[in-house]
């Protein structure tokens, strides 16, 4: 992945203070709004990034995953807006909120009173691309890979990302990144009527178009 300039659409809320750890962040971040832990600081992700279309796409994938869990009695918990802990390349703790998380149900239920953050590795993360697309294609790609999340979907329903990723002309695409034996993501691109291949849901009958045309 090629480094990209610092992402826009963020508002820093903490300046000139010691970097927060993940646990400290969970104690002090505001209850209202969408916040992440970036470089030891609380960062608000502007709501303009999340349209109704964005929410509909995430909700549709959620329903399809849930149906597979029910159909096959899979040991997964399907959750939206769950904070997870990651580590950046400098070793700083970060807190991200995937649009959709597939979590081992045993892990999820092991500490049910704790609702503020998940340190354990999840099975699959889905990010629906919005205006701050660099986060999904670059930062989260690297951090989820480093964390060892086996599967990471980038759903670019508006073809917002750069031509480096989407090609020329740019077309809406679902990227499925799977960890290989060396702990690195191998990326597959799905467009149109391509059937999406998932490691977490090997029997999933879902095409890119079904997601991208919501």
C-alpha cells in the first residue's frame, strides 16, 4: 500500500497531552458521536461521512451474514459499531469501529458486561467506504493485517477510492482481503455479478452487485 497524506474529515479533540492508551480512551471518550483513538488522541469522525446509502449497504451485509449464521449454526456474533483495539506501525494503540464485525461467539460471551471495547481478534471486519476512504484502504488495511484479522472486506459502493485500487475507469468494487500463511493480506476484487468468496462464510451465495446496487 502507498502512503497517502493525512486524512481529512477528522477533528482532533486532545492537543498537547500525553498519548492515551486504549484503556484510558475507553474511560474518557464522549458518549455521543463517532470517535476513534488515533496516535494517542481522541478523534471525532465527522458524521458527513455516513450517508443513508452507506448505512443501507452495511445493514444489507449484516442481514446476509446473520442468515448464514442462523442457517449453518455458526459460532459467530454479528455486531455493528463495536470498538476494537489495533496497533499502528509505531506501536501506538488505536481504537477503530468497523462498520460490521464478525466475532467468535465464545469470545463475545466471555465478558458480556464489558460493552466498551474489544481487545481480542475478530474473525472478519467490514468497512463500507465513505469520504475518508484512505482510512479503509491504507490505515485500517495495515492495522487489521497487523492484528491478524483473518478476513477484511472493503466495500467501495461509490468507487470513491483512487484509481490505484479501483482501476481506470473506476467502478464500484468489493475487496476481500484474506491473511496468507505469512500473515499478509492477499486481495481479491469482486465487481458486477462476481460471486464473493469468503473464508468465514464459505457457503455464502452473494454477488458484488447485490451489495453494490443497494
